[in-house]
């Protein structure tokens, strides 16, 4: 079942406003568990975690910034 444009926009907002802050706290916790490794290792971990959070949500974020394709041309 595909999500409507409106539902994808709502889910994108929930993910960004609730899920992303939780994920940031988890990423910082992972770095803390590693015992603050060298700066290049820390940078690599942040890059991997920074890209990794968005991959599962590609379908939700795709096209959210565009106009609703089912809205029609009633805008004036």
C-alpha cells in the first residue's frame, strides 16, 4: 500500500522532529561507548551514522518538497 503525498509529508515531519533527535543521541552514545577514538575514526563513525539513518526512509522523503501531484491546477 503506497502512502499518499499528504501522509508522506506527515511521516517525514514525525521522522525529522522526533526520530532524528533520538538518533543523534544514540549516535553520540555510540561514540561515548567507543571511548572517544581518534578524530578520523570518530569522523568516519559520524559519517556512516549520518548517512545510515536516512537510507531506510528514502521512500518517505522522496518528493515531499514538491507540490502534491494529485492536487490539480486550482491554485491561482
